[in-house]
C-alpha cells in the first residue's frame, strides 16, 4: 500500500515515514501543500495523510483542490487543532478522517487501514441539480452561475434536498437532518423554509424545481427544474 504524507515538520515526517514503512507501507513525503497537490494528482496513492498547517497551501486548500480535480483518494487530516469547527471544515472540504496530535502510530495505521478498506468512491465536492449548484466547502449556492444568498438554515435544508435530488424526502427526515434532535416545535417549520427557498432558487429564475408532494414530503428535481 502506498501513502502520501504531506507534513512540513521534518522530525515528525521522518518518524512517521519510519514507522509506516515498518508497518509495510510505501511512503512518499511532501513538505508543503503545493508539492502535495502535485504528487497526489501525478501518482496513485491508496491514502493521503495531510497536515493541516502547511506552507504554500494549507490542508483545507489541498483537500479542496484535490476534490475539485476529481482526485478521490481517501484523506486523513493531521492537526494540532481539536475544535469542532476545524473538524467540520476538514470534512466539508473533502477529508475522510481526522486525527489530533499527539497520536500513536498504532491508531494512525488502524485509521489508514480502515480508509483503504472503505475505498475511494467518487464524491463530488459540489452538489448539482441541473444548473443549481451547492458548494458545502464554500457555503455557496448558485443558479445558472448567479450566486444566491441563503441563511445557514436555508443552506442546510437545501443541502439535504440536493443530496437526495430526484427522490421524495419526508418532513421528518428534513427535521432530523437539519434541526436539533431536541427540537419540539411545529414541524411545519420545514414547509416555511421550503417556501423561503422557492422564492430564492426557483421564482426569480422561472423554475419549479422544489416541489411539495402532497402527503409524502418534498422533491427537488434532479434536473434542476
């Protein structure tokens, strides 16, 4: 198995390369984000270990660039940060796993083996339904190239619908995906937000992509309406 290690701390990179090599991995090392992107796009790797704080391009930017280039190799982020927003951003930009320093080689190799077993199915970084696009990393929504301003809650509702484009999703499914598990308010709040979205993504463009399926739920047309 071949792993690309993108790490600018020379001592840590050397230690990890020795340890992973002893575990049977073939290890290539890049010490900055730019070289990391180049190596990952020019050669085949089974998995990428990517530090977050890198010169040239940081780990988030490397992830984003690789996914934009349709490189779906599993990526494990290494970082000294342990905030939930840092983890969320890592996953939003295309990472598959996240390990906080300091960590043990045993845990790292176990995580890498799990990622390799899971494989690298295609996972478009930008969701599309016709000319309607939603970019989870940049938190951007656009229709026919025109950016649309949405609130965080509207974004989350639309993201759920776009991930199930072409299929009916129930009000309960949207509530469970977007609202807090302890939410005990009126479930009609979903219909309210669907209405907000229609006025932003459909009406100004003469479309009818977001539909209410009476008695069943909501459907976002896969072709964007």
